[in-house]
């Protein structure tokens, strides 16, 4: 059956402009944007969520174009960046949820394999962050520690 409409591959959604310039219609100044980022970070919002809030509620389409810094850089400068990087934290949350699922559903072999892959990804990412100094030397993944970290 033929398609009723044709769509180019990758033509869905909005695209960022090629040139990064601060838009003239943005009403917030650099200092105000940084204060907003700091305030939202203190409310324990992730940098992705902060970007969405700034885009949707405050009409700031690109924080880096407006301030010259990324949201994570602003959070680190103001010492409100979480102790664990956000991608690592989301993987730890996922691992804790998956462990809970496997405790309730012992014969689920597909999820067990998924957990093995996930824990492998956590260990690889941990090595990367230890190398870069974002995690302390000798950091090791363990489910018990991940459970404690996620519950904070």
C-alpha cells in the first residue's frame, strides 16, 4: 500500500539553527538566566528539565547562546551540581527499579539479561568518570550503595 503523504527522513521535530546567537526577543539577561538556573538546580531539577523550563516558561531557546555557558557549567560554578553526574544517576535509578522487578518476578530471564547489560554500562561509565575526576578514585558499583544513593 502506498503512503498517502511523503516525509523526508529526519524531517520531524524542530531543529536548532546552524548559527548560535542569542535571540533579540529573549527578555532575560545573562545574569537573570544564571540565577534562574541556580534556583531551579537548588530545587533538584536536572539540567535537561531546567532547559525545558527555560525554553517553555521563560522564552530562552538556547542557554549556551544567551550566556556563553552550558547549564551544567553554570550549575558547577555555583556549586549546585549533583555529586553524581546526571546520566550516572539515571542509570542507578533504573538498576534499582530493575532489581526490585526481578525480586518480584524471579523467572524473568529477559529482564535479568537487561540488568546485566545495564550494570555493565554503569561500570563502564564509572571508569570514565573516575578517569575524568568526576568520581573518586576506587569508585565501584554495587547494588546496595546504588539503592542508598537513589533513596536520598
